[in-house]
C-alpha cells in the first residue's frame, strides 16, 4: 500500500493546531505524528495550513451551471463537471448537490430540471469524471401538490443522504417580511410586472392542508429510508418545536436568533450560509451568521451560492472572532459531516479518509487552497 507523508507546522487536528506529519496509507490517514520538522521522505508544506477536506451540505451551485444565463440551458453532464471543478478547487471534497423540488428561478423550471441534473451527476460520478464526492440533498417545498411524485423516484438513489423541509411562500419564514422581499426584487432590477408575477406565483395554490400533509409525508419518508432531516428557515420557537417533534437534526438557515438558540437547546446542528458570514449579513435581511457565531449558536457553514465562501468564513472565524482553529474548521468539515451521519471524514485523525486541503494565506489573510486531496490522491 502506498504511503505518503506530509509535514506542516500548522496542522489543524480535532485537538488543536500543531506541527505534525500526516501519514497517509492508501485512501486513509494512518496517523498524525507531532514533529518539529519534516522527515526526509515527507512533502514539506511548512508555512501553509493543513486542514481536512470541506463538507458542503447545501449548495445551489449546480443550478448555476445547468442554466448559466436565464433561458440558456447547458447539458447536464457538462454542468456537473463545471460545478465539480468549482467546488473542489474551493477545498470542498464532499458536496451535497441541493436541488429544489418546486418552483422556478430565473426562468428555470426546477421540476423539469430535476431529473436531468441528477442524472448528469450520477453519470459523471459513475464515469469517475468527478473529483469531489457528490451526494444528494433534496429540498422539499411542502406547498407543492406534486412534491411526493417528484421525491419518490429518487428514493433508491445511493447518493440521496439529506432531505430538508421548506416553505418559501411570501409571508412565511425566510420571507416573513413581504415588504423587504419586494424591496429586494426592486433592487435586483425587477419590473413591477415581474414582481407581481413572482408574488402571485409563490402565493398560488398555497393550501395549508397540502402543506401540513406534505410535511407529514416527508417526515415519514425520511424515517422509512433512514435519511437525516433538516428544518429550513425556522422563524419562531413554535417552528423549532415542530422540527424537534419531526426528528429534524439540522436547523438550516434559521431566520431569527431565538430560533437558532432553541434549536441548539434541542441538540440540533445549526447551519448558516457562509456567504452570509463573509458579507456580514443575510442578503434577505434575516439572521446574520456572525451574530449566530457570536451567540454560540453556530455549528455549520455551507456554501449556499459561493463555493469559496466556506474556507473564507472559517478563517474569518479565527481572525475576526478569535475562534480556535479546530473549532472554526469544524464548522466546514466535521460539523457538517457528523450532522448527516458521515463519520469517516471531516477530521485530520487516524482512520479518517485522507481528504486534505493545503491552504496558503494571501493578501489580507485570504485563505487560498493550493492543493486538494481526496482519499489519498491529489485532485486539485
């Protein structure tokens, strides 16, 4: 079995940042040996930080490549390759392609796009064409009368590892403040006619009975197939109580601090968007990821819509908020991995997958991934 030794004076382990040599045998980390200098056979990454590969449980990035411009579709296989390349060069070695089972975005009919996008990634992964490990996160919009018909065909997909429960109707959860949503659409250059159409479409057909029944069915589906469940955009304590009753293990992008704190009390992992953290606030005016971090109500940072935001936000936790390296890196590696039951990755420790990222600090402290390894092989 091939053995590789990698030395860094800044190896981020679960216990802390140390000078050490990481010994990789095959696809696995065999040992992390504290050392002050590299052995003769070791790769010398002195001066750079060595962290585990990042685990991204929520990204919309695949959609961007499937429809790079409004109305212009790319082929699904090519979209998978482009999406994968962007993720792995950002240090992400495990990515959950997060696909919505409802609605339209910039003209993209997500119902029509769902099957081709999943098939494109499936085939590319089967071909060995992808460098990151791609898993599947299906976002279940409970207001959609067709929800179960869209979900059930993918029940046996081995990549399916996470479900989330969502309601994006204006006036609910993320968009509880309808005026703010309207202002955001105006700022984005939408015409009055477009805004009216968007609001009407999102309100259309919202039947509280359908939403309730669909939520119950998604919860039952998750239990039947042993899938972890995330509650998306919880706003009130009642929302969090409901999520707890349903067995949700992740509070995904809670929109208020009381909701995030309540989720933590219940033992849920609180996940926030890394772009929210980097920008200093939510683009929709909801809970700031920094506020959640300062309130000790943050466990996971996901890329959401910018793959490079994960590594950037983790190092900002260290530089700006004074978090220890091991705690900060856990938000983008072991935290997301453990939240979905992945115990074989996310840490630089013996027995873990040899998913490694070599990080060089650039101007202004920017953390740039310069080498990325997945299961003992360099992929970027």
